[in-house]
């Protein structure tokens, strides 16, 4: 067996110990990063030296690229559903509702969004705040912005929004942690959503989606209100199909475009009493026991503004119904 000379061995160990430093130096040499820094200086009045110092500390993560290439929404409904509709998450929702009852009631009174929907969003996103993400937000955003061309344009905008947000809110941009995609706090707002929709619901002068239950609950409700949530209206309902004619209606997008009366004329039947003139969309999901068919109404579409996936919106809706039912059962 041959042994490395002591000096060579030391050099090897040193190079293994300092990979991130070299990586960060190369990051600052990238043309795209230089352009980004110049734009932040020119368009948003940032100081170049401060951004250079920031990027010298940002770490690109291969695990982030791996995560964004295999999102849960790529799963069929039967597999996606069981991630979220679990006894522990349902009971956790009841506990969260009971602990924050007054805040949820206040949010409903002000924005018209029911407690079970707000609770389910936070339950699906972070298990009521217990899993809010372990990546530093600028690491996550920069990794996708500069190492994942497919989504680079969007995430460069989000990185810019995050830096502006950190300046507005008065915190160190390296101090916040979130998801692999840079979503933050218990409700997982991306930076642009934080800036546009987060609110100070406890009146302390800050918008805190990490520690303030009031701001968390109020911000989710405000987000839904701003995206058109209609108080007291249904969200979705299961339907049955009696012919193959319905197939031509499936996959036409998330936004309701056809009247319910028109959809019914294609052999689609529903039991819930609904206004036949309202617009709806027809969905076919791969369930455990075969295809499931659902009609998505306006408020279902509003849920998809939070995450543009019918599976996500269905998980939120079904979790909300399970939470509400279990809580009602416990109150009798």
C-alpha cells in the first residue's frame, strides 16, 4: 500500500474541508450573479459591497435541486392524499383550532374564510408550524435562481423580492429559514406573497409568519380574501359519471369556465344542491379504488391560487372537512 506524502495529504484534507469557500468565490464570478447584483443596485438602491458580502456567504445546495425535480404534486391522487389525510394531522388541526379559536373567529369575521380552511392550509404546509423548513432562505432561492435554468427567471425575481422584504422588515437576510423553494413561516409564503399579502394582525408593527399566530392566521385569511374567496359558498363536490361524454371536459384547466348545467348535460351527476348557473370545472383523480370525479367551484379555484395544483387544493379541502367533523364530534 502506498502512502501519500504528509504535505500532499494535508493539502488533500484542506481541500476537502473548504469546498464551500471555493464554491462561493465561483458564485461571485458568475455573470448572472454579477448582473443580479448590478440590477439590485440600479433598480432597488442596494449597496454593491453589501450584496457581494451576502453572496460570499450564500451556499448552493444540491439537495435543493433534487427536491424541486421531484415535487409531491407529481404523485397520483391516491398517493398524494395519504400524505396529508392522516389521523395525526387531523387531530393536530383540531388542537390548533382549539388553541387559536379566537384568532380564527376574528379572521373569519374580517375576511370571510372559515377556520377549518385556514387551519388546513397551515396543516398541509407545515404540520401547524412544526416543519417550516430547514434551508436558509437565500440559499434556497439562489440555488434555484442560478443552478436550475428551468425556473431561474422566476426565482431570481423571488430572490430580489426576498432581499427587498428583508430590508423592509428589518432583519438579516441570512437569518430566516424555509423550504427548499424559499417558502417561509408556518403558512409558507414565498417572498412576493409575503410582501403583497402578509399582514400585521396582532398590531405590533411587524409581519411575523414564524412566531406570531395572529399574523400567520390573519395573513392566510387575507391571502384568500384578496384572491376572491366567497364567504359561505361551496368548494367542491364529488360527482358520478354515466357515460364517456364527460371525458371531453376533463383537463381544461383549474379555472371554472363551464356552467354546472352544461357539465351535467355530459352525463355528470351530483347530489349536493348547487346553483346550476355557477361556473365549474370537472376533475378526474386517480383514487385508491379507481378514478374519482369531482366538480371544482370558484372557492376551489381560490385554493389553487395558494398552490397551483388540484391535488393540493383537494388535500386542503378534505383535511379541512375531517378537522371540522372531528372537532364537532368532540364538542358533543
